[in-house]
């Protein structure tokens, strides 16, 4: 029974695969901007964690498959920055 339960838990973990979304962010000029972008991304449904790079003007977001990259950019734009999903 334990093996079956462990197999089901492992299967559930695989079905909830994460995606890595890369975003180009414009308008960031200081560390406070990085904090604002991170906080904006944190409010998007499905976002698990994010890394924001001031010097490169980009963000990498780890999210579940239900999260929409467009929603991530919309949140960043609402915070006052430019955003495009990187190809």
C-alpha cells in the first residue's frame, strides 16, 4: 500500500510540472525597482519564485503550467515598468 501511495504522490508531482518564463523588463534603474518587479510577479497566480536582474533588464520566473506569461507582464506593467515575454 505504501508503494502505491508513494507512486501516486510522485505522479502528482510530475503532473504539476513547472515552467521557466523569461521576461525582458525595461525601466528598472535601481535595486528598489528590482524589489517592485519581484513583488509584482509574486502576486501572479501560479508564480512560485522569480529572479530579477537589474543590469540585464530581465526576469526569470518559475511558475506552474497554469501561469500565463502575459499575466506576469501585465503585473509588471501595472507596477510602472515595460515588459515583453522573451522568445
